[in-house]
């Protein structure tokens, strides 16, 4: 094993991980074709458990792991002091998923995301706690990438949160929903005001844990000194497309819910409010393209699989079953004609 520090670090990074700023609290380690970026606090324990050999690591923890939903199910593994590690493997989405799978060409996506996630946390924006990232070279120039974080206890993404609200909600549920929608709007405004752009801003990348709302999954996201109004609207429309997609699947999100979010996001900024109104007026025609894309992706998309390059996980079938059950449940949801 080689631990890269200071001068050795900079030489290696220039060659392989160019332009990536390694966070101060992380160490870069090389073990053969596997490069690991691990948080100092957990580094020794993770290495002792064999995190550099993922196939063996997952097999050793197979009986105690459960799986979180994603393009590929994410194993959640018991760690120290009651904590759990979540291992997320990067995989392509959209129409090319069946072709490219989890193989990536050049770059270092997990290292870039970890660096950006730490930068986001340093700005006081609620997100997950990064533990590490793995870059596994295969044959030049292809690699696989993994992101390690601590699981947020009792967290659910917004699709599950809205899916759990009754068709005829109680006053308490309505109040809780409105509070969550407002908190989401304020969170994304804080995110944008800090100069961050989320490349995949959608309902499944926003978590609710008790009274807290968190943003996750910053792959290919970036930061600028200032985000223009055009860029902010582009990001908000990405979220709106996600809402529309899930609403068409039966998720109970009303037009009033969306306006509550936009009003929370805009705050007292009249220019942003007017810009949002104009943007939403022109959105209807463009949404026809995305509806076609969703249908095509549904036809061509592959089923959820285990962690690729490691072996089929026992949890993948359970996740597929859960997805089917949730889809049935969503179809049964009756949208109330009244906004709540």
C-alpha cells in the first residue's frame, strides 16, 4: 500500500486527478489499480476491513447489509458506534444505461464529487457526511467509481415522502407537507446563492430526515462565483420536470404545492418571481419532449441490478419487488381535486 502525501500527492494528482482539490481532512491512498480518498477519522478502520477489495468487503458484510434504492441498489453496511456506511456505485442513466452500464471513460468522478460535497458542507448547506471515494482503474482508459457516505437515519427521499401522504390528508399532514415544501425551497435558494449548480436536481436527490431537508448526489455538479438567473431557472426547471414525471405516475403533488415551493425559493426577490412566472409559461411545449423521453426510457431501460463488477447482490431482487409495489401504490393514489 502507498499513501500519497504532500509532494507525492501533487505529482500523482497532476497525472491522474488533474484539477481536483483534495479536502484537508482526507488522505489519498493507492493499492494497485485502486485509488482511495478516505476521511482521516475512518481511514484506518476502513483499510483494516478491506475496503480496497470491494468484492470481499461486501461478501463479508452480506448478512448484515440492507439496500437503498438507486439506479444500482446501494448497500448499507454496519459501521462503528451504530453508524452505517452507504456504498454508491456510479452508473450511467438515460437511454445509454444498457450500453455503458457502470464503465466510465477517463476522469475521476467520485473524487470530484467528494471534493464538491465537502465544499457544500463547508457553506453550511445540509447534506450527507462523506466518508470516502474509490477510483478503480480497469483497462485504459476505463474505470469504475464509488462514493462512500454515512447513512442518514430515518431519511427518505421526496418521492417516498409525498407517496406516504394520504389521499385525504389530516391537518397535521398538510401542515408538515407545507413546512417541508417551504424548507426545500429555502434550501435550494441557499444552494444557488452560494453559487452551486446541481446537475441532477430531482425529487430523489432531496432527503427528508425529521424536520431537516438535505441535498445529495452532486455528481457533475459545479460551483461558480455567481449563478445567473438563466442558470438558476434551468436548475429549477430540472426539478419541475422531476415533479411532473412523478405526478404523472400518481404522486400526490398539486399545482399549489409547486407554487408554495417557488414562492419560498423566490422570497422577497420580485425579479426572480417574475422570471419564474415567464419561464413556467414557456415550459408546457418543452415538456412534451421530456414526456416522450420518459416513455422511451421506460421501454428501453434496464432493471435495477446489483453492484456491477462486484457480483449480484441479494438485495437487488428485494428492491425490484419494492419498486413494483410502490408503483402499484402510486397508481392507486387518488389526486384530490382540492389543493392542500
